[in-house]
C-alpha cells in the first residue's frame, strides 16, 4: 500500500501542532492568569506580622505611626 507523503505527514504534523498548542494553552491558563489574588496593603502586612509574633508591640506601634504619617502626607 502506498501512502501519499503529504497526506500522511501533513495530518501527523498538524496533530502535533494541535497538542503542543493545547498543552501551552493549559499551562498558561493555570500559571499566567491571575487567580483574583489581591496584594496586601502595608498595614495588612504589619498586622499579620504582629499577630504572628514576628514583631514586638513597640515595633508595631512605631511602624504603624510611620504608615499613618505617610497616608496623611499623601492627602
């Protein structure tokens, strides 16, 4: 049986392209598309670190005062 070279390899080539495109599309869907996560504000980070015990009360108060001063300067 004789295969037409373009018919056999042409369809085979397009299937490879299809699967490569499908894999790239799935990869980008799961890695490049943001999942609705928002960034924490500096005050939220400070509160989280204080609640976790990473910083002391004095350090929390000092940093919170600096953040509040920055907010007032921007207004």
